[in-house]
C-alpha cells in the first residue's frame, strides 16, 4: 500500500501546475532539432539517412524542384512529412498533419496519416518511411539538451 505524504502531494501539485508550460518550453527546441534533421537528412542527429534509389532520385529532381529541398533532399519531396513532424512554423508543407499533445508530465508528438500530401497523393507512408529512415529518434546529445531545458524550467532559470 502506498501512502501519500506531504512531499508527494507537493510534487504532484507542482507537476499539475507547471507540466504543460515545461513541455511548451521544450517544444520549440524539439521543432528546431527536427528542422535541422530534415535539412541535413538526419546528419544533425548522428546518422545520415539511407540514400534513395537512383531512379527515384532522378524522378525527384524533375518532379519536386519547386518544393523545399528542390528534389535533392532525402525525405523531402513535397515536404509534407517534414511539416507533419515539425509542426506550426515549419518551413515545410503538412503542418496540418502534426499533433502536439502537452500533458502535466511532458509532450507527445504524432503524425496524422491519411488524407493527401502537398502533391495531392495519398499521405499513408509515414510509418513505412520511419522503418527505413527514422525521423522521431534523437541522438543522446539532443535528448540531454531537452532534459537540460526541462531542468532549467523546473529550477526557475
């Protein structure tokens, strides 16, 4: 049996009061890290994504030259996936497919699938893409940076 003492109660009250604000402080950092990821083809997170096939690379150069990345960046064709992962303020399309949920214990980011991408094609590929080119995992340094921001918030800096 767990009994609640004064310290536990005080911590719970602090989490309730400040949790959403703490997550909101980390969110812009998350967005910055994700923007860098898509602009560097994941090199900013320590492991460049697997290259696309030559035939598709040639197709992208012709078909997606007017989109961010000009058809030259991996995982940026119409840029819908990048926008869905980064969210509002992203330099990419697809921010309407971004879900950011802030709770008293943190934040949860997810991507709506379904509907259409910026080129009008079905947007049903995010999970399949993530299996080959992970876009929601961070290197330890980035995780520590987000933790550090949370700690700064908790201690009032």
